[in-house]
């Protein structure tokens, strides 16, 4: 079954107009969700909307409220909110371009695949030209999109054979890192510690393969549910071994480098053994 388009419209670059549609690049169907159930009857629990001191109320009496101070709200009718919603635009105009690594990852929010309108040959050609130009320049295009009455900042970039559009957070939605990290004390850990940690990082560096990582919690939940259905004991899900609390950082790094390196431990041991033999030979010669 084809994925339903999140948005259909055009990408505009000056006088060039490219018909496209966006489809979500992520999926959440693999996550297990729960409902609250009444155990004796096995029926799902429903909730009533109530007001303290009044009790259950009619949904027609519900309006949206913005809390201006504790317990005090500005009340807004649905029509009032609808009136300030932006008119749905069917185009994303690329107004600026930036280097691929210029945008801090904290601003990226949600990715979408951008697909060309295959029925429009000129549009497909323009799509390919834009993709290749972005790839060659190593740039990201910036613009704004309006969906369901709200505006989002977006970034457009080349992605394999196609284009990827990502919604971005606005500046006032992101906390400043300096403020968050202000209480972290200044310290000089020492050259040896940093070099040892750098060696461990280098040894564990590899190409990113997302399929190598699994959500163990979701796997364990699925196994528990399957076991319940089949009326059997659930199988244990293996977890990565963790050592005890680390007190001596240098000792822990040394042991980690020896353990994690590809043959690193054996090489280190052989090197130490050879070094010891040389010292012993020198002492005998003296």
C-alpha cells in the first residue's frame, strides 16, 4: 500500500517551479502502545471530561484556554483560532542556501522524502537538476512551508537518488547550550587520559549501520506479548554486560583499550613482554 502524501505542492527556485509531494521518512508503527484495561472484565477503560466541583460536562462547553498565570486563562473559541491560521500555500520557495554542516543538528525535527511528479516530464528533469546542483555544491536550501494552518522552517538537501526535506525548529524553540552547560566545572583531565580515550574511540570507529542496533525494550515487550499469547514463559533478551562503578578512570581506560581493540589486548601484552625481556637482558649484561 502506497504511503499517503503528507503534502503536495511545488518547490520554487527563482522562476523554476517543481511539482512534488512529501511522504514521511520515518514510521512509528513498530512501537508497541498500550491501552488501559479493566482487569476483571477485560474491557478498555474510557474517561469522562469532568470539572472539579461540577462533575461531567458536555463537550460543547469545552473551549481552549491559555494559562497567563496560575489558575487564570485567556479563553479562545475554535473559530478565533481558525481565523489566525495561515492560508495553506502550495509552494516552498528556496530563499537561501547554506553549507551542509552549518546547521546544528539540534534544529532538525522531522524528515520527509520529496518525490517528483512523474506525470510531469519537465518537472522530473527540474527535480534532477536541483538534486544534482545541491549535491555538487554541498549545500542545503532553506524555505518555509505551511501545513494545516501552521508554518514551518524547512531544509532541502540531496539524498541518494532523490531529495530530503526536514522541518527545522525555530530559534526560540531551542535552548542555548551555554546556559544548559553553565554549571559544568572547568577541569584539565590530563594529556594521558585524553590520549587513552582517543585511542579507544579510534579503535571503536566504524561506518554507521543503523540495522546493527535494535530497540531491546521493544524486542523484550514483543517477546513478552507473544509468550502471553502462546501461554509460555518469555525468553530472556540478552543485554550488554556492564562493569561495576568506575573509580580509577585511567585504569578503566587501560582495561577498555586492551579489551575493545582488535587484538589490542594481545598486542599490548606482547609489547609489554618484549619490553620486559629487553630490560632483563640489559640487567644481565651489566
